[in-house]
């Protein structure tokens, strides 16, 4: 009996039993229940880690939404401005075409003096004024209307009147032309220089 008690394996067995007894006495099962990963009355979905919210992320998302709305509003404004600009451009184009047409009509109806031909017209008017009314009427009858009107515009009133009167006596076509030339004298633009034109008869 003494030999058994003194054996090493018995000593090891007693040590293991004492260790297990002490462990069971100090560590009770109710302590393990409180240390469960998920308590029995709570589920994994109720764990706060699954409901974690970062205020900075929420603020960043809100800023992105605001910026998206601002960009959409800006795009709408740009679209409205583009439509307005297109309408104004169309209106300007219409006005420009109208002005060009009016300018063309004006140029057709108005006789202009160009600077380089002013001296030439003055010289012709002086020569025709020195001629007899009949000769002057026959010469002017062979010239273009615009040239005749320029010459008559430069001539003195009494000289131009005599020439037109003589032209009107050459026949009905010449009389109609004399009347047309008289009307067109009111459509002559003033001279570029300071020459004093005669008043229309």
C-alpha cells in the first residue's frame, strides 16, 4: 500500500484530479452562459456592430445629393439660356436680312455720288449747261438715267429746267422720261464735298 502511494503515476493522477476539482469549483457554468457571443435573448441582427452609422459618411452622402441637385438645376438653366440665345440669334438674323433687303432697295432707288466721279460730273454739267437746250436734251436723252440725274443735280435750277422742258417736247416717251428724271432728282444723296447742288426743278 505504501509502495502504491509512493508511485509516480498515482501522484500524477492525484494532481490531475485536484486540478480538475479546483477548476470546476472556481469556474462555474453560469459564468460561461454570461460570456456567450450572442446572448440567448438577442440575435446577430440586433448587435450594435450591424447598426453602426458614421455621421461623416451621412454628411458626405447629403452633400453629394445637394451637388447633384445643383448640377441638375444648372444644366436646366444652361438649356434655357441656350434656347433663349437661339431665339435671339434667329431674331437677329431676321433683322439683319431685313436691313440688308432695305439697304438693297435703298441703293436701287437712291443715286449716289462717288468721290472719284464728282469732279467728272461737275465737268459734264458745266459743258451741257454751255450747250443749247435742244442739243443738251438730245445728248442727255442718250445717257443713262442715273448719269442724267447726277448732271441735272449739279446744274443750276434754271439751266436744268430749260433742258427738261426741251426734252419733254421731243415726244411722249421723252416727256415721260423728263417727268421720271424730275422725280428722281429728289433721291440724289448730297455730294461728298462742299459743292452746292442746284435745287430740283
